[in-house]
C-alpha cells in the first residue's frame, strides 16, 4: 500500500525524520518496501492566472495569454492547450525554471510572438503519465506562490509491505495509530458528523446470506452533480496512494477506502430495478464488471443484486450496468461488512485482485461501516452536492465476528521476552492499541478491538508488547539447551549415502511438484484413485501424485526437448494414495534413465541404455545395505510387459518396481527413445543388514562349473535362490556366467552355466565330498526346477 507521509503527519506528527519514521515502522513489523518523492524534481513554477487572452495572429491553435504570476506586470505566454481560458489558474513555469528531465525554460518566440514562460500540465510537472490539457488549479489558489508549496509536493510516498495479518494498517488511520503508539503520542481520528436528512426515500435491502454479509448499509443521495471537479487536494492524495481521479463520486469512495480502510461502492440508482439483495449467485448467471470483463458466476459467488439481475461481485468489484457517469443524479451509496471467509479466493477465481477484495479477504473492522458511510456522504455533499436520505441498515448480530477476551499471564511475558515491565506500562501499550484490558491477580484479560483479527492467543499479545517495546531493546542471551544425542541405528542406511551413490553413477537429483496433471496420473497409474485438490494452482497441478514417475517423466521430456539426449534423474519424496477411505503418504525413491549408456567418449562403442544397466544401478544400491533382493518378472500397467520386474526382499516383501516405460505411454508422452524407470519404498530400501564377523577359513576354496538345461520361463534368480536355500554349509557363492539358447538346446529351453564356490572352515574338501554336494544340489534342482545337467 502506498501512502503520503504528509497525509500521515496530518494525523500524527512525531518530531522524527522520514528516515527515522521508516525505520520505526519497519522494526514494528510494518516493513517499508520503498521510499519515493511525491513529485519529480523541478523549480521555478508558480501559481499563475490567465487574465487576458487573444488568438495568435499566425497560428489557429495557439493563444497569446497574459498571465499574472505575482509580479508587477503580467507575463506574455503563448499556449496551445485546448482548455486555456481567461480566469483559469494554472502552474506557470517562469524563464529560468527547470522542469523534470532537466528541461530549462527560456524566453522564446512562437510564430513571431514572444513567450516568457510556459503553462504546464500534470505530465510536464511529472505528476501524471499523460494529460489532456493544462493542470487546472482551484479558484482560490494564491497567485505567485511556488507550486511545490501550494501542492505540498515536497512530500514522500512510502510503500508499506504488510503481512496478511495486519489488515488494520491498510489505511492512513491504521498507520497513524501505529505511529502514535510507537511514539507514545495522543492522536484523534477524522471527525465525522452525521449528514442532515433531506428526504425519506429509501431502497429496500434484504440479505439472504447473513453469514457472508452480517452487516449492510445503504442510502440514497439525490441531485448530485457528477460533473463536479474533485478538489485538487483529494486528487493529490489519491495520486500519491497510486489511484487516479475518476470523478467525484468514485474518488470519494476510493478516498474513504484509503483513509479509513472501509471499501464502499456507489450505484447509479436510476439504473436499479427494485430493491437490493445480498445473495449467492444463480448457476450460469453472468455479470459484466466495471473493467468490462464478463464473468460466469456459480452458486459460491456472493453478489449484490436487484430484483432482476446481479449488479456487483460482493466485496470485489461493481458491475458496469449500474456504474455512475457524468449524467448520474441519483446514487445509492453502499457500505457493508463481508466475512473474510466469504471473499477469500473468490477474486482470484475470476482473475481479479482489487483494493476492496484485498481488504475484505484479510478482515475489515465490523464496527466501521456507519462511520465510513457518513464520512463518504459528507464528502459527496461537499464536492458534488445533493440531498441525503436515511441509512437503511440490515445487521445480523449473531453472525458478526466476536472478539473474545484473551488471557495474558504476567509471568509469561518475562519468560518469553526476558524483561519485566510495570503493569502500568503494559496497560498503556494495550490501551493505545485500542484494546480493553481487565487486570487479574496473575495477568490481564485483553479484549481485542474489531480491527485486530490477528489477536487470538496469548502469544499474539506478547508479540504486541515486544514490537511496541522495541525488538532492539529486548535483551539478548545465549540459548541454553540440554539435549541428549540420539542413537544412530546401524540397521538403517542414511538416505544421503544412497543419493551419493546415485550421483556417483551419473544420476542427478530432481525435485518435482507433488501436484500433477490428472491426465498423466491416470495414464501412468489408472488403477489408483486420484486425490483432487480443492483449490488447484492450475489444471496441470490438480491432483496429488500416486507415483513419483509423473514428475520425473515430465522433467525428462522437458530435457529431451532441449537437446539433452542422455538423461539420468532420481528423486526422493512422498506419494499419496487412498487406503480404507483415508489419505495416506509414503516415502519413495524413484529414478529414470534414457539415452546413451555412456557419456560421449571414444573408448567404447556407443549403445543405448537397457534394462540391465538400470538393474545394475539398483544392485549397487543394495550392496550398501547388505541385503539380498530378488528381481522377479511381473506385470505393471506403466511398464513394458516383457521388461518389468518386481523387486522383492528376502522376506518376500515388495520393495518396488523396475522396467521400461510401456510403448503406449512412451508414444503418448512424446518420447522417441526407450525410457527405463524404477520406484521403491524408501523405508524398505534403507533397511540395512548389520555385518556379523566371520572368521576366514584357512582351507582352500573349490569351484565347480555346471551347465543346466531348464525351461525358458524359469528365472535365473529362481535357480540361484534354490541353490542358496539348500542346507549345504560348505556352499559359499553361486555365480552365473553364461546363458545359451541355440544349437544343442531344445526350443523352449535354455542353458544356464553357473559356478559353485565351496569351502569348509574345518578341513580341505575332498573330491568325494565335493561330488556329494554337487549331486545333492542337482537332485534339488531337478525336483524343484525340473533342471537337468547339460550333456
């Protein structure tokens, strides 16, 4: 929010510089984002009055003006502005003046006529981005006075970056209250008098949704002059608040918004049909807003309506059909309190963000409406005239926000802040903040005012004491902590060690959104129930991911579309799924590889990455844990039917999946090369087998090679598991070194060549003992695998 320091100082003017004021507000939690001058630098410009004017003899569009500037004689100045006229008071730049952009005014001749200065517009003084004529000053502007003094242009504009909880400071009075508290000064609010009632005309007002609109006020003002000129002082204050003048009626509502923090709206009452109703919109009802945007409403939108149609989006923006214009004579002035819950998020749904919605979303004082409508009425009558009707008010006390007392313990202040304050000092702080305090034996019952929605718990009150007392004034002390180091279990592998391994093997860590596109989610995991977000950021981030593959595939595609032909990514994160009707989350480790098996080089023949490359990466990972796992061929909807494996622990628990992306998905997502994926339960991956010491045998080991004929569908892993599951204590290891299909092997079968490593701890194995072990293993393999020894 932008605010004029001069306007702020009209309420409270502490004897400190602007720099000190900015520092003071920032340290009180109201960060100042920028400090800028209210006007560009210029000099030599005074208030002038056109006392005589005649047509330029050689130019149709120029006028030769006699301009009084406070000197003994008027100056002759040639001007081409369309609005120049006798009696007009304007800024006059004298010879020697320097305008913004280092533009110097000198005596000159225009088409043969001497000109001793220049009459200025707002644009030429740097007060506006554009202008359509001379800047017109008030009739009572003192001729000859420096324009900077007359308009108080030696002012500073500060931009206050407020956190959402401090909506009370979204106005001049709110900031003035803060400055008064910080400087321990008294201040007073703007004096508002009730406007005298001139007629009894009213509009009927009904509120259908009292929870969303607990209070609604409105009144008719007849005979206004919408063509009246907004006073320059009001235009300037609005300009310095970042708002341009839009006519007296709209300017007044904007002015009260900045001054008091209460949004208002003014309707052209002659365009209304019947009374006013605050209700929820009807399905498929449309509304054309003031910015000419046509929106389609739904039943969640709160609107202001007459007997025929919706007139405005409540608390956000009015409609163009009932907007005031220069012909408006009868207006209906609206001032309401809308519950923050009813407005929050509604503007964003329609791509809007207005000063009104910004305040209502954060909370407006529910006791402010009567004062605000009277203040606006007062200003409209002073500027545009008119006769005032009575206020029509609809208030539902039961739905107005309640401000329950919060108990503040005396000892809690000392324990939290490390300071001891006198009771009188604490009471003074809260009373200056507008709160009501009732002293108890061990503390205070504090009732927050209506404009402080953020005061809910004891910690909020302690924070108020801290920032008013001054964070810099709080004592600093070393943090004393008595903690016991927790035990690091050896049975769990550190996830960072896993990440390091994957990085060493050429992977890069990715961090993707937990929100994904529903279409991609259903394509990858069609069997999983999607968990939709109630308020998604966009349609591409509408559901929670049930697998980390969604984000990794999107990241890989993004890279391949940018000439990255070799991609290796991994991610650790949560997946979300429904179980027994409840939303569950699970830590996962997932990865993806595509492109070449090696980085570009000359030592090895280039080839594409395959299933066994990514399997080797996972086997290296499980070496870290010391646990044995099995890769069993299985079916998974997102993976290629012939290149997919389920990863099982030695206990038979499913750890995860490994395989090539299904060709259909590969084509659907836009890949032009095979993509290999893995995803595993992070907790199961990190289970680590604690090493147990085993003495080395001093006796030699023996190796026997076997070639077994088995059916094609028999997995090699099943053969290894069968051998290792035997009761042979001398068997140390099983190594597969060849798989053969072809001549000499029946179709539908394969030859698996493997080595048996045997060693005894107590003796050297004899040939007969070795043969007996091999014989028992062959018998076992024949019984369980239907294997036979190859001839």
